[in-house]
C-alpha cells in the first residue's frame, strides 16, 4: 500500500497567531526518521499503559515488534486501539507527531520480509530483526501494524502549532 494523504486542519485555538498547518510530508518524515517512540495502550481493566519502543514507517503505516507475554501485546489482544507518538523534548524547537489507530498483528511472510528489511536499514544491533525473529517466520516476536486513523502534529516554539491529520476509511 502507498502512503495515504490525509486532510490537514490547523487548530487556531492551540496555535500561534501566524502559524500554518504542518504538512503531512513533514510529519511523515518525523515518523520515518525518529528512533524512539512511545506506545500507549489500555489494560484490560481500563488502566493506561505507556512504553518506549522502536518503530518503522513502511507502506503508509507504523510497525513495531513485541514479545507475546509483554504487557503491550496482552493489552492489544484485548483492545487494539492505541496511540503511537514520537517527538522532541525541547520546548523551543521540533515537531511531535501522535498517531491514533488500531494495532493489528501481521504474520504474512511476504509482508514480514519487508518489515524486517526496514528494521535492518533503520536500526543498529540488537534491533536488526530478520524474518526468523518474527512469528510467522519461525520466531516468537509479534509484529504489529498501525494504520493511522488520525494523527496530530505539534510544532514547538517560537511559532507553535497544532495540526490534525484526518484519514478516511476509503484510504484503507
């Protein structure tokens, strides 16, 4: 699947007076190049859970890997809705990107080969996954894909902005 193009809306309430909406190409570039992400899920009892992880942007989606007994995997089994975010913790520069969607486990070998190649290209050891690491390729690691339902771009000072990116179901 190719990258989907969402509509972008600037929130004037939470943006500087002279701000403009962030372009999706810029937000996508953050998702492609960021090394650390945070995944927020919901435990079966309703309590939140948030954890750092690594992710790749591939074919219009965010991809991440986890073990079958890890809290995030158990949470996603009960409720696939989640938020994946990345950004900068410098108040005076940077762009934070928040992706909302549903995490779906993928076991198709052909797809997993591309995901493994993307992790190998982006990350150093010990994060150079191979197909044999993934469930579906003989391994134990679970691979999840998040198609964005909507996303947000939060630009930092000196010209802060908040942009909402809306994806349509027809994009899937």
